[in-house]
C-alpha cells in the first residue's frame, strides 16, 4: 500500500496532522496501536493559540460547547474539602486577558473528550484515513521515502506501507525515535503518579466555582497530589505521587483506590465510583533532532513537557501546525526539500521553552506571550533588516517578521471576522488600501495552482476596518505589505512600497519556499493560468 504521508499515533499530534494535511488536500494514513482514542484524560487545558487553530478548522464551537466551566487557576489546599490556602495561575490567559489579542480564548476540556472530536473531524475528509489496533513494528528509510511494516493487532496480519514521509506522533516514549537512535536531553524521568479517574460529588465539596486544578499539599509524599475536574458531571482525576517499584498497581484492590480518593477529598464517607487507574510516568525531555531524512518527530515524541503548566498537548498541536503545510508544499513541488529543515529550528525553541516552563524554571514570559508571541527564525523566514528579533514577544508589542500575524477585527463583505480567519490554507499578502502594485506583484509572483498567493487588502472595499490602527500592529504604512504563511506566521514584510514589487515578492517567495527564482518560475509556469485566491 502506498500513501504520501504515514502518521504513527492517533493522539492529539497525529489526529491534528491528519486534519491539517486533509485541509491542504494531502492524503494520509494514521495508524494507532490502541483500539480507540485515549480512554484516560490527561490534558485538560487548551490554550488560546490552540483554540485559534480549532477556530480556523471549524471545530472551535464544538470544543467550546463541550468545555467545562472552570477558572484557569490552581487552588492550593491541604485536601479538597479544606479551605483554599492560595490561588495561582494555571498558565493560561483568561478570556478577558485574551480578548484584546485573539478572537477566542482558552478552554478546559479533557483530552479523552477532545480526541474523539479531532477523530470525527479527521475522518470527515476523504483524504484522512485513521486505523486503530494497528501498530508500526518496523521501518526502513529508502531513497524514495519510508517503508513501514504494520501489524493489525486483531488479526495479526502484517502489511507493508510505502510513504514519502513518516510523521512519528508516537508519544513520549516514541518507539520510532528510539529506533532511529535519536537521543533526548533533559530530565528523562521526573517520577511516577498514580492517576485515578473516578466519579464522585466533589463539586459540592470544593465550593461553587470550580478551579481547573486543585493542588493538594496535605497528603504527604514527595510532591503535592493534583485533582482536576474532567467533565461537567462529576468525573474527576486524582494524580498522586507513586512508586510502583515499592507498591505495584496490581497489588491494589478497588477499596484501596476508593480510600485514596476519600483521603484526597478529606471526606471519609464519600461515595466514589472508580472508572480507571493508571500509573503515569512524568518526564521532560527534548529530542536532539526532529528530522531523520524522511521521518519527522512531532508532539511528545519531539518535546515532552511535565504536565504542570499544561503545555504538552498545546505544544504538540502547534508543532504539527508548523510542519504540515511544509510537507504539503514539498510534496506538491511548490517548495524545495530544504523548507522541511526549517521545522526543527522553528519549533525547537518552543519545545525547550515549554519544557522549562513546565518545570517552573521560566520566569518573565507571560502566559499569552508563551502561547501567542512565538517568533520563528529559520530559512523559511525572510527577515531582511529585522535580523535582531526576540524569541518571544508580548502580545502588546507590534508584530515582527517570524511572529504570528496579529488578530484585528475586520468586516469582510459585511461579516465580522478576525484577520486570523484570512489565513490557514495558502500564503496571503496583507496590504493596506494602496495595494495596486502588490496586487499585480502577487498575480505575477504567485499563481501556482496548488499554492496560490491570496491578497487581503485591509481597508479596501471588501475588507473594512474601523480605523487604520491595525497598520501599526502589523508594522506597515498604507503602501506596505506583509506576507503571511499558511501557518499564520509572518514570513516577510515591507514597511512601505517596494521599488519593484514583483521582483521583490518573487525573490521572497522563492527564499521562503527554498527554491531558486528560476526553479520557482518553472514551478509556477507548469501550473500556469490560475490566479491566486483573492479577498478583495
Ligand atoms: C497527567 C497529565 C496531564 C496533562 N495535562 C496537560 C494539559 O493540561 N495541557 C496540555 O497541553 N498537555 C497536558 N499533558 C500532556 C499531553 O497529554 C501530551 O502532551 C499529549 O498527549 C501529547 O500528544 P501526542 O499526540 O504527541 O502523544 P500521545 O497522546 O501520547 O499519543 C501517541 C500515540 O501513539 C501511539 N503509538 C505509539 N507507538 C505506536 C506504534 N508503533 N504504532 C501505532 N501507534 C503507536 C500511542 O498508542 C498513542 O496513542 C498532560 C499529560 C499528563 C500525563
């Protein structure tokens, strides 16, 4: 069997990879060794940036409707029934904090409730196949791609899959990373937690307004225990430090789990229904390289954060958002292979930073900056005179080359939209109202059928704004332009008019896509006759 992209693992990274590729018309196959998506909630915090991505995929509303109503704070107590001793931020911006910078805000939703939504969405595309109970057991890199052996864990049948690229979304212990001999650095093993999923009337114990997390410091042990609501109907998770070498989980009976929950609740006669128990190993580490020829590590396989601070899944989703458009562009011949080398330098700093953040060792970067203010530097960013840029900017700062193109409310043919809604599939040239030269340049320099260059003229007749303030946020004057990549990051900008807009844009596009200008002209010519998607 042949497929352009084989994705190993149907966790958040694998499922979002499938969705992103399908949105770009690329066929993929996800294989997952378990019979279903995760049955144990792990992540519950979905960041503002991840919600922005869900918005652009059309699933934001479904996620929001299923989300739990809880404060983005950690309530510090001795046990759940005890008084609140302190309240700390969970590391997510609140709706009010995010409102000035984003059309959406963070949500609390358990990973085992989110994953089926991602699966449904992945399967809504004819290009995205997802197979469960299917394990990759062997792989070999060839000149033309990857040959993987997969086994159907129900029938035992073994099949060979040939793909151009393989995306290893196979989790923190990544068998593929190990097989490729890619080392990791960081604290590999922080400790074990016993994670008990249960149903009990905790909501009435903790008080009227739920916190996203409860840190319980009165239970003894080497670190506090953690309890979190995972649904609106009394399903909770308790994670308590554990030593399975001292007390294996197999030696515990149902009464033991109930007793552990009652102690954490501080309520000896609490009615408890235990739903699932696991020992979870907590670690933090970053792979030494994210690419090995035609194999790419994504999600926890590339960067595994400690659960504190809730960044693992969000970093995973944002990393595949960075990589998938690049794979699609190279597969379609619109970009050179070197574009794929930009994945590692662009995403490694976020992986490293979020690992440090999860270990409580990152000060001075606000939650919104860590989430929305990531600035990329690589060959796929044409910095020009903006060589000196920080790795992260606060959302109150104007955008810079490499940063996420900022959110501004605009009126598109009478519809209130965010500028973020203009991005997602193709490159988009954002211009001011004096856009003639840039429009012509975009037509000349864009034009490839499967990689059109859209033009969004803000302040023109189709996209209206209340004021011209957006230009100071984007850092251009009325005849400037900003080139936004399919992942919503700024690839390049011209603060004002360019002497030769077509030649400039041609050069920039070729640079970003790792082609030389002549190669790119040939690629465009081979798909001649199709104009870029235009917004107004
Ligand atoms: C207690 C806890 C709380 C957390 N809270 C948060 C939070 O609030 N916010 C947040 O952002 N993150 C949080 N995280 C982290 C988050 O759960 C992970 O970062 C996220 O699951 C990573 O997604 P992934 O797709 O990379 O890997 P995974 O979700 O681990 O998925 C990998 C998949 O690959 C499959 N697989 C592996 N090998 C093979 C193979 N050979 N063939 C086929 N399939 C294979 C596995 O079965 C698995 O399903 C938390 C983690 C824990 C443990």
